[in-house]
């Protein structure tokens, strides 16, 4: 009778669904005697799992199965698949070159989940001054199941860039960067900072993420006007009083449309923009009128301005100038002796007197006659 020694091996992964390192693939390996002679010392070898097993004797048509497991490593996940090969051999009755052998393989696909996460935090919630330092913490985590390479972290606001060569699944890197608060930040009312991370997956696709952090800039808008004059009192009509109006931005935000008005002098001037701490001054002149010599001069000046959020603020200041006593120089007058029966003598008794340095006007003098 003709002897036909033959063997077939079949390996399956039992429809394994693998997504991460450490999960196990259970393989079922079945070997069948497909010849017409009994096979002895039938051996199955699976180098991937380390399996070497002798299942003994197989009669024609007989099958035997064994299970073996393989724990998936990160290289497998990064590759995206695991290929396993098993070999079966048997000894035929003639024990020679016709001993049968067979090999089979199975490939288990691993689903890639290439995700990455950026989380950004700041060490303070609010700022109020130029020059304050905000420290940002950037935490980058490989939230996927494949290794990321060329992980690039960037923070355009601070000018920070960092490249991380490799980031394994589940691994995190914590980075810090600092930012110095500017006047523009205070004028804006907040600092919005966006950081990004980009990385490359094993199959050369790019993944990225970003996160933003907002720090409130406390806005304290205020303005002050101080009014001074070049004198404390007035004496006569036509005198000129020079007022100095000094405007200061006493807040922490830039003010625009700064306008100073002085109704008494008719002043209405635009000073433009005032930065925090900045001061501008203007002068305006007033000519003393007759009515001022009774009660003095009270002058009120007003400043208005617009804040970065379009609110109107203002301030006012007033100054009062009094009236000084009028200087009188009265000299005695001598008309000589005379007899009453002949009548009185006539003369200008004001010729040698002075009122504020000038010859008095009779209308400004009260006369008292005595016998």
C-alpha cells in the first residue's frame, strides 16, 4: 500500500480585540493528520509565545489542539499588529525525509488610538500691575495607545518652545513658562494664553491638542485734576489771573479722549491719551471784572476721560481767589487861613492822594464835611 504522510497546522487568534500594551492574545493551534499513516512525536512550536509541545501520536484524520498566550508589548501596539507563526512536525513510519511538516501564521490587528492632551494652568487668577509675572504650567500627556515622537510644545504668548523626543502611552511631561504683564494686558482686561502640542505617531500621522488659560486683569480707572493760580488775591479790574490745570492718570489703565474744561475762562482742550502715572498740564488766563472785587473769584475746572471699556470717568477741582484790601494814601491838604465873612476857599483835596497808586475818582471816595 502507498504511504502518504502529511500534516496540517492551523493557528487562530480567536478574534482578539487588542488596544493596549499588556493585553493578551490567546492563540488556538490545531494540528491534523491529513495523511494515511499514523504520525508519532507530533510537535508544535510557537516561537512567539515560546510554546514547544509534543502532542504524541496522531492517527490519520485525527486532530489535536493547544492554546498559548502572548502578552502584547508597546512595540506591537506601535506597529499596529502582531504576526504569529506556528510549525508542526511529525514522524512517519518510514522515519526519513518524508516526515511531514507544516507552518501557519495569523496576524492580529491592533487599533491605533493616537491622542495627546495639553492642560494649561496659571499660578494666579488676577493681575493688576505692569511687570507682574504669571507662571504657566503646561502638562502634556500621551492619552493614546501608541508612542508619540517629536512632541513639540509651544506657547506663542511667552515665546516658549520645547521638543520632547519620545512620549510613551500614559506618560506625562510637566513644563513651565513665565509671562510678564504689559500695559496692553491691563487695558484689555484679561490675558488669554493658548498653548499647543503637536506630535507624530508611528504611522507618521500628526496629532495635536491645545488649551487656553485666562487671567483677569483688574482695571482700576481713575483720574485727578489739580488747579492752582499764580496769586492768592486780586485788587483791581483788569488784572490777569493765570490758572494751571494739572491732570494725572492715577489708575492702572490707559485713558483716552482726556478733555479739560474751565467754564470761567472758556477753556476746552483735548489732552489726548494718558498712560498710568502720566501727567499733563495746561494754563488758562482770566481777566478780573468789576463784579469779582466784591466776592472774589471761585473757579472750577473739570476733566473727563474714556476708559478701555468705553466708560466715562472724571474729576474736578476748584480754587477761590479773595479780594485784597484797597490801598489808600491820604495826605493832608492846606488851603491857608481865611475869614468866614469872606466865604470859603475852593481846592481839589484829592490831588495829593492815591488809591491803589492812582489819583482817586471822586465817585470812589466818601466825603465828610465838618465845620
